[in-house]
């Protein structure tokens, strides 16, 4: 049995929840609060979630967990078999985590200041909004970001891009408010909107 340490409304935890359900794997959930990370710190030596424990093996970082689950249960695959194709998918995931997230993180940090520079927030927000077109073009002739089948690319991006359609009113997270307010999904994004609906309809191994 897999045990997952997670937090409510965590985007990175949702990546793993989608992957577990895709693989047909069950998991025992241990839900932590951001105010008390002692449970996950005790098991993994650090305070970030998600963390899974699978037959004694402790794995942290959502993308490392996705790779582990794909090795554990190869079908349905989340990563392509070919070395070059897998490298291309990893490059997309690196871009998403290390480039796409930059402006939302900077907006969040700005808004946490006593006197945020709202002009800077708007400039950064325009970059976030403009990137919706990248995903619209990626979906121009296929149902998922990396082809005709669900892949790790979809699981990495979806928990963040879904906020283009709004957020749960019970979700208090400032970062989530940022990616809700600065991703104006419109009529020029029909494929992206359909993709969000398509992935959102998939099962998760646990709730929000």
C-alpha cells in the first residue's frame, strides 16, 4: 500500500492524485496542515508535499513521484518509451516548473509586501495571460498536451492551468488566486478550455 502525505488544495499533490487514479493504485492519505509539517518532516526530512512511502521507499517531489509510479505500473504510460521523446517531455515539464511559474510566484511575493507595486503585478500578469496561447497552440491538432493520450505533461500543467476557469471559494491560497485572476480564459482559447474540462473529468485518488 502506498501512503501519501499531502495538503489541502495542493497543486503538486493533485498531480499525484491524478497519476495514482490513472494507474489504478490506491493510497492511504495523511493530510498535513501548512502550520504543522512535522509528520512529513519526520518521514522525509523536509517539509514539502507531496511525499509518498511505497514499500518503505520514501519519495518526495511530485515529478519524481510521477516517474516512480510510471516505473511501478508501466500501463497506461505517463511517459513515452523512446529516449528522445521522453527527453522532450521532460524539457516541457522543466519549462513549466522553472519558467512558467516564475511570474505567478513573483506576483504572489509582490502582493505579500506591505505596499505592493500594482503596476508591476499587472505587467507580470500580462505575461501569465499571454502564455495561455502557447497551450492553445499545443492543443491545435490533439486532445492532450503531448499527443492523443494523457501524459505526464498534462498532469504537471493541469493543476495550475485549471485556475483559468476559476477556483473553489473555500481555497484560501494566494498563489491560486493569482493564477485565477491572471489567466483570463476567453473565446480565443476553445481548445484549452476543452482540455481543462477533459482532464478535470478524470478521477483522482483523493479529494482536494
